[in-house]
């Protein structure tokens, strides 16, 4: 595991190479990407739940036949 002084030197080199504005824009873009990914995952999960509820609502007897067997 790198020590604290090594990490500080690494961060300083990265800031010097890319600049604070570029790092800030990269960070915000990465955050927006993660937020969009999480939203898409939640939308997909809710869509699957809605689809299964629609199927049960359209044919409620389908579950009763499976229970009798």
C-alpha cells in the first residue's frame, strides 16, 4: 500500500498534467455517467415489475392453475 506522501506526489503530478479544469470536467462527466447508469438500472427494474403486474392483472387465473397442480 502506498504511503501518504507517495499519494500526494501522485495527485500533484496528475493535477499538473491535466489541470484542475480538465479534472473537474472529467469528474462531473463521470458522476453524470454513474447517475445515468443507476437511473437506467432502476427504470429497467421498475419496468420488469410493471410488466409482471400487467400479466397477473390480465390473466389472474394463470397463478391459480399453477397452484392446483
